[in-house]
C-alpha cells in the first residue's frame, strides 16, 4: 500500500511570492491534516480536511489556506510569503471518519521543505 | 488548554543502556495517546496507540505504557539505529465543525552510541 506522497520535496521562494504544496493520502483515507514543523515550535497544526470540508483550523494567519478534492488529495497554499514561513510542511492522512471518535493515528508523508529568502 | 510535555529534550545512551522517555499530558477526555518516531528529513512514523491507563504495547526494543497523567516509552538495550526523535501526541478538541486535531509534544531526541 502506497504511503502519503508530498510534492515537491524542496522549494525555494522569495518573500512576497506564493506557493502551493500537494499531498496524496493513503488510499482509502479521507482525512488529511497539514502541519508546520520548525526547530523552535515543533509540529504546529494548520488545518484538517475531511470529504472536501475543512473541519478544523489552527492559529495561523489567513495567508495559509488549503483545500481537498473529491479524490481526497489535498493542497495547501501560502500567499505573500514571509521569511518566518521557512519550515518543513507535513501532510498526514488518517481514516478519521467519525469526528466524535478521533482516535485514528496519523500517517505522515516526508514533507515539503520550504525555504523563503 | 490541552497540552503535551515531553522529557528529557535530549537523551544520550550507550548501546545496550536501557532508559525511558516521558510524556505528560493534560487533555479533556483522553481519546488515545500516540507515539511516533521521526528520523532527520522525514515525516513522523507511527509506532503505537494507547487508549486507557494500564495499557502496554511493545515493538522490538520499545515498550509504551500509559497512566492517567503520563506515558512512558521504555527502550531496552538500544542500538544505534534507534537514534531518532520520539514524539508523543494526543487528539484535542479544537473547535471547528469537526472539533478534533492531534497535538504533539516537542519530542525527545535520542542518540545511541555504539
């Protein structure tokens, strides 16, 4: 069974630009979550999508957005990039079908390393 | 506010020297506690889920245990290949239409020297 696939693996962008990251979940997984990982802050939750609907959102500015398609693939977009957006962006999928029983473990991709110069 | 705290931040062991990593949690209504392993440049890899106090799970040299306030990851006779960052996480109700997100501790960086 193929794991979570994230593309691209590395990105270098300039301040003010925008970027789109892509995530293909494990087949059969309908929940996709996005995290930002930095050495100082650790893993910070961005948002979670289930069946094309955003179910939860973390404390990030509106420059961070995402969406999920009918095949469960997901994208996240960061507009007007800032130097502080440099991080490893991780996507994770899970079965997560019932929001009242959120005890399915997350399965992560290897991330997209974004560098903003 | 739900919280996960891991200690120590870093742990250096000699090969074969057993030890434990700690994860303390504060959460309203525990729905599970997860352990992950993360190697440099890779995403976290799922290891265990624990659901109730007293539960134990084992995998090779690793054993995870759970009490009402904390979880331990015991490493028996570690090898250099066990060197990684170990992360602890819990589901947390965070608002939104579905309500839950998984929150992570800062991790313990384990170094095992041959």
